[in-house]
C-alpha cells in the first residue's frame, strides 16, 4: 500500500513539510509506503474549464498536474497539505487540486484521503474546509485525527514545539494506515466497491 503526501507550500522543507513528515512517520511504522510530493514553485495554470481532459484523458496543460495524476493511479491514499494564506490555502494547491480532480477524478474515487494545514496563528480550519471539498465530491473516505489536522508555527523549529499538533499528525497517519488495512481486508472478504451513478442537473431544468 502506498500513500502520497502533497506539500502545497512554497518551501520543500517548511512547516507544512514538517507536519507531513510526522504523518509519514506513523505510516511507515505501519508498513505503508510513502512519498512526499512537493508541488513545484513555478507558475501553475488554473483550470479554464475547456473540458479537453474529458476527451484526452488528461489536462491540456501538460505540467506537474499530469505527472501527479499518473502517480495517483497507483496510490492507495492521499494527504494534501497547505500553509495558510489570508485564511485560505495557497493559490498553488487550489489550482493544482482543481485541475487534478477535474481531469482525473477516477484516480481518486474510494481512496482514503485527508487535508492538513500549517499556520502561524489562525485560518487553519477554513483552509482545510476548502480543500476537503475536493475529497467529499469524489467519494473519498476522509480520514480524521483526534483534533483538527493543523500545526502552528512560523518556522519548522516552531512546529517542533507544537507537540499537540505533531501528535495530531501522528494519529492521522495511524488512522490512515488502519483505514487502508480495513479496506484491504474488505476486498479480501469479497466486499465490492459501490458503483454509483449520477445525473447532472441544474436549477432551471
């Protein structure tokens, strides 16, 4: 089993990465393979709703989004992390997840996932709420911890002092491993994944 942990912050070794490392630690202890993926610090195109992906099977903008989607197809779970900018996630991870999920939702359906955030003081819960919507609309079981999935600090050394935050990350990793193992046990017991249908409508017809 493999979990991809996504760092949506600008610093590969910043506060968000430190939080992800604590989740990763717990996952590895449970025998889960991991990879921390840092979204590159380059201009990232947002979704333009061209719907080319519906025909091509991938986003028309061939960048890190398509690279990550190929990795996601073979992954069993996901952790998406972001620092807080003005009480919301980074623009980078919002554009990244918009395009990832719009162009390749099938790579994520029924796979467990969670969102974490890091902030100096406030805005963590609202930032997580924004990104969690990508998961809930994609039939993904959302993994929880024993508190909100957040750490606090201005630097990674500050995060080291947030023992409760790091404990929350560690518990999240343990819960993710437990859910993955439960899903695997269910498959072996013959429990089939639901095949749900959806009719798209709007409010005027």
